């Protein structure tokens, strides 16, 4: 691994607006689920970022839906959206090329 590849950095933030989720307990739960989904799936973009020697700042913002109440949100609801975000990001980084 070259020196520039070892310095590739991904900084991540998670936000849950008070307007979307009123109770702080529920906001913290949603952020915890988003962080765990990121941790489990970050391998999808990590190699691409290292290969392209990029430094990324990513902010995930929860946008609730009418049918999904934050209190009953589960990892099965969050993880597919995180995977979709990573696949879109990977296509943007590689310019649509297949790897």
C-alpha cells in the first residue's frame, strides 16, 4: 500500500432532525442503528476510496417515512438503505465503471 493510499480518510456523521423524530430517546436509537449499519457495510466503499486516494466526508440524515415510526425501527429497515447509498456513492466515485 502506498503512502497516499494509507492516508485515505472517510469521516462520517449521523443526524436525526428533531422535526422528524420528537423524542431524544428515539433520535438516539435511530442514530445508533445508522451507525451500526454503516459499520457493517463500510467495506463496500472503503477499498474504492483507498484505490482512488480520496478523503470523504459523509453525512447521513434520517428522513422518516409515514409508515416507519422511529421507536419500532429495526436494522432490517435501515441496512438496505445504507447499502443503496454505498452503491450509489461507489458508482459516483468510479464514474459508473464496473469493478
